[in-house]
């Protein structure tokens, strides 16, 4: 790479970072940080543990974001100095170091640029990911379990804390459904583009004639509710059933009636949680899931009313959003963005960053066009 190309590349990275900084409104972030620091210093904060965790989590996240931006700005300056050194000494090793650092900066700033596109009402929140097996019999149940592993591995790669709240196992293999709670800032905004129907084409491992099988699974992504959401659920509107947990489990999970199923009578929504050891813990987790579902139902109703005023009769973009082909060739393709790869094993092992990034960009562009 010529020296001029490197200089131009560094200048473009600096310009992109400056644009990101302006979009993020540093003054507003500084004001929010000051307010959160003041709340965190109050001795009475931990009297309300839910609020305290919300304040400290948001404070930690914003401090991390500021630190990350400052580090990237410093790294750009450091690469500029390193380039001057490489040029003055005509040193090939130093130029290689410059190229490596430029590549690292490009990846980091690209990720940050995508992050700035997450400006929706609930994008900053943690997420609930629901996976449901669809058409395809036992293959669909196995496919749902493969997706559960894919998202679990994705969280592990990013260092995102997660827990599987509920798993309904299928009779022969795989799962009927599962619910994962992902407790990380912007988890909902990031993973919301994964919502929709995922299609798998492969030679069925459950068919003794080794025929090709197409199966489907549905992914639903919801924001975790917060105290400010005011989702009022009267006790008269719910029915709570307790039962014994099924499937793999540790001590006391399968031996007591600790699993909880909550039915919201007005809407017919049913949620359950069986992965905690106590009935109280499972009830609290199930209520979080129910509140998130009701919040999403409320949001959908408001959107439908708005679409009716606009005369928008289009369907949801989320239906059949990605195809995973393992036979007769290897390819994963996003049907909305056109993003594709032949490395199916990496994708199924949680390497879905490229698909998520293109999905976020596609969604923002779609929103601009429909505005």
C-alpha cells in the first residue's frame, strides 16, 4: 500500500469518527453521566435494588462508551505518529505495523458506526429472544435447537451475559421452543434484526433414506421491560399454574413443582419459566417475559393504528428473512440484504456479525424510505 493511500485511509477514519461523535451528542451524554453519577452517590439508592441496578448499569455503559471513543481518537493520533516514523526511517516493519493498526481501527470504527444506527425507542435495552420450531417435524425441532446454540455462542463471543429461561423439549429430538434473556446494553437493538423465519435446507439426519428436508423456525426478539414502562397486569387478568420441570436439569429442578406457567386471560398470551430452582424465581422471570410480550403487543397495536392512518398495507419484513442451505451446496443468505457466505459452520457457531450489521443498515435505510 502506498504512503498516500495510508494517509488517505487514516484521514477517512478520523472523519468517520468525528461524524460519529457529533451524532452521539457528547454534551447530552455528559449531562446524563453527571446526573447518573449524582444518583449513584445517593446513600438510599440501593433501597430500591431494581432502580440501583438500572442506574449503575447505564452509568457503567456510558463510561465505557466515552472511554472507547477517547481510546479510538488516541489510536488515530498514535497511528499518525507511527506513519511519520515509518516514513522518516523507511522501515518496512514499521509500515507493516501501521497497516495492522489501520485494519484494527477500521474494524472498530465500522462497528461503532453501526452502533450509532441503534437509536430506536427500546434499542438500548436488554433482550428476550424466543425461538419456536415451525414446519418440518423433528427436523424443525432440531433446527430450533441449532438456532438456540447459535445465539448462545454469539453471546459468548461478545461476552454478553445470558440465561435460558425456558425450554420446551420435543419428543424425539430438539426443542419446540426456548426463551433466552440477554442482559447487555443494546442487545435488543442489535438482535431485533434477527426476528423472522429462518429456513434450513439439508439432508435430514432423521430420515433413513437420507432425503433432503426443508424446515423452519421462528425467531422473536423483544425488549426487556423496565419500571418506567407502566405495564399494569391486574391479578384478576392472569392465571398461574405450577408444574414439574421437564428435560435436563440439576438438583431440585426436576424433583419439585417449581416451574411456572402464566396465562394472560385478556390476550391469551402464555409464558412459562422452569430453569430456576425455586417457584418464586420462576414466577418473577415469567412475569418479566409476560410484561415484555404485552409491551410488544402494545407497540404493535400503536404501529398498526399509525399504518392505518398512512394507508400502509405492507406485511412484516421479518417473514422468511434468512436461508441456511447445507445441501446440495453450502450457503447462508439473508433474503432482505443479500448478504451471504459459504462458511455455514462459522455462522451456526455464532459468527453472525456480518448479517446483523447489514440487517441494521438495511433497516435504517428502509425506515428512511418509508418516512
